C-alpha cells in the first residue's frame, strides 16, 4: 500500500513538473502572441532511431528502437536587431539551450547555455544517436553554460571546467581557480570555409599523499569544408592532452564517451595525449536524395608508460531521403572498431526517422 | 350617474391639460437652460494654442519628425471656432533667439508674447530603438496647473500613438473634448488614385477597400512549376520586351502575344542550381542587356551565380560560378547600376559593392555603406524622407522595411513585416544533426516607381503572409501575398495602395509595358502551389499583370 502511495507521489511529482513545463511554455507562447515587440519562432524536432546493433565481442545482436534524446522543442526570439535569445528543451525536462545574445557595435555578448565555440559538425552519422563521429575523431565540446564574446568569425568563451580524473577516489578534493577558455576562428571564403580553435582548462587535486597536483587539459583543432557542385568534402583534425574533460572520446569500440581523462595512480597524475581526425564526403543528388560517407579515427596514448595506448576507427555510409520539407529518413550502415584485442567491434544498420517542424 | 360621468370626464380632461402644461413648461425650462448654457460657449473667443517645436534628443537628424510632431499636434488640437493653433512661422519668429531649454515660466512668456492662451512644448528622446515623449501644456495665465505628459516605448513607430494619447489628454482635460484616436487625421485630402487593381488606403490607417469596378488582373502564363524569379527586358534589342521566368535551374524566355506569354526560348542549366533572383540590364554597354542570375548551390549554403546574354544569334553564358548575389538598381537619375553582394555567412551578411563590367566579367567598383542585416536582393535606392535625398530602402533579415541614408545609418524601421519567400539559405551547421540548420529566408525585390503620376516616387514592396503569422515552425508556408505601395508621410513609410491578396506567395515582380499599349503594367509572378511532398505533382505558378493607368 505504501509503495503504491509512493508511486503515486512520484507520478504526481512528474506530472507537476510536466504541468509546470507546459504552463511555462503556454505562458511563453501566450506572451509571444501578444508581445508584438518580440519575434518568436517556435520549432521542434521528433526523432526515432531504429537500428540493429551487432556486437562482436559480446556476441549479441539487438534491435533497438526509441525516441532519440536529442528530440526537442524550442524557440528563437528576436527582441530587437541587437537583442536575441532562445531556449530548447529535450525529451525529458532537460534544458538543452537557454541563452540571450546582445549585439553591440563590434560584436556580440552571449550569456547562457548553447553550443560552445569548439564544435565542428562535418559528419552526419545518425547512429548513436546522431553520433557524427564526435567521439571517434570529431571535435565536440557540446552545450555548456558560458559567457561568450564574438567578433565576426572569432569567438571566445569562458566556461566551467570539468573535473573528472580517473581513479582519483571519492575523497579527493578538487580546486578550480580559473574558468575554462575556448576560442575559435571561423572563416568563409566563397566555396571554402575553415575553423581553427583551441580549448584549455585546469584544476588541482588537493590533499593527496603526495601533495597537490595540477590536471591540465587542452585541445587544438582545425576543420575545413569545400564544395564542388553537388559534392562537398569536409573534415577536421585535433591534438590534445587529457581531452576527456573538454570533449568526448571513445576508443573502445563501444561508443561510450568515457575515455581521454587523466588517470591517478595513487602518487601522481598520468596525463594522456590524444589525436583524432575525420573525413566526410557527401553528395546531394537532388532535393530528395543525398548520400554521405564518413571515416573517423582517434588514438590516445597515456604518458609515462603506464596504462594502455588505444585507438578506434569508425566508418559509415548513408542516404538521407527527404520525403517533404522537414521529413527525413536516413538509412545507414556503419562500424565502430576498437582495434585492439578485447575492444568491441560494433556493426550497425538501420535508419533514423525524423520530422522537423 | 350621467352627471357623475360628466364630472369624471371633466376631471380627466383637466388632468390631461395640466400634464401637457407641465410637460411644456419643463421642456421650455430645459431648452432655456441649454440655450443659456450654450450661449457663453458660442460667444467665447476661441482658445489659442502655441505649439513650440519639440526638442529632439537623438544622435540622428530627426528634423522630419520634429516637423511631423508639429503637424500632428496642430491637427489633433485644432477645433474650428473653439481651438486655434498658431502656425509654425509665427511660432518660429517668436522663438528666434530663445534658449533651447524651455521652462514652464519661459514658455508662458513666449505664450504671452504670441497672445496665446496655452503653450505646448516638450522633447522627444530617441536612443537605440527606445523613444520617450515628454511634454507639457501650460496655461499662459498661470491659473491652471500645467498638464504634463511623459510616455516611452521601445519602438520608434509608436510615436504616433503616443501623440494621439497626449492630444487626447489635452482635448479631454483642457478643452473638454473627446475624440476617438482614429479620427485624429486631417480632413481627407484628395489622395492619389489607386491604379488598376489596387486597393486604396487612407491616411491614418490602412483601409481594406475593394475597388469597385476594378481590381482585376490579367493572367498571362500558368505553369506547373515554381517560378522562383522573374525579370523583364529587351534581351534581343529589337524593341520588344521579353519576360524571363526562372525555375530552380531553368530560364524561360517569353514574349507577349495576344495577351499571353509565349515561350520563345528555354535555357537549361545544371540541376545543381537553385535560382533565386533575376535582373536584366545592359551593364557592359554592348547593346544587348545581360540576364544576371543569382543562384544558390544545391546545398543551399553557397552561391554559383551566372550571367547570360544574347549574342545576336543565341543566348550564351558570359560568366558563371560567381559568388555574388546580383541586383540591378535604378538610380533616381534613371541610370542603372549593378550591385553585387559577396557570399559572407548568409544572404544578409556580405559586403555590397557597385559592380562594373571589366574584362570578361564584372568587378567591384566601390563598396556601399549599408546597415547590418542587409541583402542586396531586397534593396532599392531613391528619395524617401526628402525628394532631394539619396536613400536606401531595404527589407532586412528580420523582414522589417528599413530606410537608411547613404552613410549607412538607419533612419527608420517598420514594425510590420514585409517580404518573405520560400527561398532559403542554410546557415553553417551548429548542431550534430545535419538537417537541423538555421534557415534564413531571402526577401523579394523592392523598387521605386511613380505610381500616382505625381512625379513623386513611391516604394513597392512584397508582403507574403505566413500561416500562423510565422510564429510556429522553421519551414515557411504562405497563405497569401500582396504588393504594397508605400510613401513617406513625414513620420513613417505608410501604405498607399495594395494589390488584392493573392493566394500563395509572390516570388517577384516587375514594372514594364509588356503589352505595348503605352501604359506600364505591374507584372507579378505568384506561386500558388509549392511542392510539399516528394511524390506529389502539385507545383503551380502564374504570371499576372495589373494595368497601371495613371
């Protein structure tokens, strides 16, 4: 009986959260209708993945279907030529984006959570979901709360450092003295564009038996894209140290984003160096069919001779079929190959179904 | 019994008589009271109001608005026989040599000097998009307290409602007069006649009048395709005009015959093109006008524009794979200039240049200073706020009509939305999902033309209306469109005429005498069906025209 009551209370709490969200959205929507001073544009994206995953080491084959977590509903807002903003919610009550941006004479100031400067999107790999080779050679710092300044193609942001160190134990104290810094320069030249960026963050492990230890992370990245008629080619390359605290890395073939972190061996911090790249070619045959093939590679080497070096590669081919504006089916077949003995080999095939509105 | 009845009848008649007398007496008393109450008002001298020019606190030259405020307040306060507003020249003469900052005491002194009963003065402060109207109406005798007013808004376009509110306060509190805001207009002057199939607007608001006996248009062409752009010109230099209609990757050259556009030549280009704009002008001066074709790549994130020209026997491509948006702009002096905008980060980003023919192609001659968020595709040049001025009018990225001076500074921005097409540019990816790119929509052309035949240029702009007001969804769907004719009214660009709403969306328009009848026509390409599903065959467009009889 008590369990039932608890269940109902949990359900009520979820319902309340949902109702608060719905009420908030209704309020915002109502305000949008009446507030002629601001231009609101609401949008959404519903995505379902249907894939068969064949794991070689685990020796299993599973059909998986589900609403993708990156389905969303949101709005962009224009208050004036100088002041814009937006928000975005995911499938749970998870805030994906919430930001305001003020455009002043020479540039703009953004406050809030959205994609940071170091995000290069050259691949459209849909398995994962929408993995985009991000953890197998891609450059992806994700969405974070930040203060960002942008001047033309140059942007720089201050964001909270991530403080994960493998095997450091629950009792280890962490001290952060500086925000993480990300900067990127983007340039568009007719049919060619490129990105050049970097990220740096640091924190300190305190009170270990051997004293305090700095854990530094950095990434330097370059990406470019060009097009010739219906064909476009893009890719990126990066080098870094302890990059797990900046962007995802998965070198075990399982696409779990849990590699690239500094390691603690009980006496000292073991840094690691990583390198990765991706190369993607796509062709848009017409308004209905587009084709893409991509390859990504990443490797990580633990410094000081401890631990295993590791590498991964992933490749895929796909076709995006546009049934109507905003309605897409993307069949795809691909592989994640952990390379080393014991690492996973994941073959997958299936499709992503998506409606943007 | 009979006697009793007689007496009873007598009493009844007496009562009725008394009632009539009482009613007459009451009526007379009310009439006398009303006349008595009215006589002083009728016999009183009209009150005189001196409206002093408002102090304009703005980084921009707002002389036009200062003059407009004077005109608006004069018309709103004037009441024949009761309230007279002194003319501007009298006020300016009295103010000569006066300090700029006015106090209420100083205003009373000026009022005494002018023989006015009331003095109205104030200031308008404009910063960014914000505007504040601060004013006071002082009784020159000092018997009544000053009526003060201050209001602010985040929109320059709200000045007129603010003035209406202020004038309403004065009329109600000082002159005991109540007038609806919509009546705050000067007596309707004989405005320009709406030509052809245009609806006519009226000062003070846009009136949706259906023009009796007119309003029709002629349909010259219907296609099972989406006409993405259109232009008119004498391509073969034979004295007759041709209408060029574009689809994604095709140019169709038509000639008028028996009120129908007959296909003369169809030019097929790479299927990777997505043509979004056309213009025709002889920029290289060889006698054959060029067709400037602005084309996006099939990826909708790059440009591959090209130029086509008749060489005496056939149409040839002069240059291709150009990373420019092209627009031919007619200068106020009648000359034509080719403008080019570099790719940039989108259609509203790259620098705009005046281009000239050079070598085998077209080269940049001079960069034009324009406000941010400008697209050359929806840009026109001509006089707006003053006949002598060279100004630019544009529809910016956010669908607002903008007036800018030749220094690139914005002078005015509309609150309503204009433009809108289904032509989309995809911004660089900022999301792991490749299909989820920010969509920036391109606006159709705008241009100057003397619609009223009064040698004053009006502005023609397309207004395509989206389902849901454009609030919901990333994919534009249009329910109808019209072309508005706008003119500067001293405060803002206000609509004079508009075409009847056309179902679908207007992709382009031109003005030319395509039927060679001596009168120009407004030629419009309207897309009535856009292909919504990949397997459907539901594309349809028409080219129609309105006769512009002046």
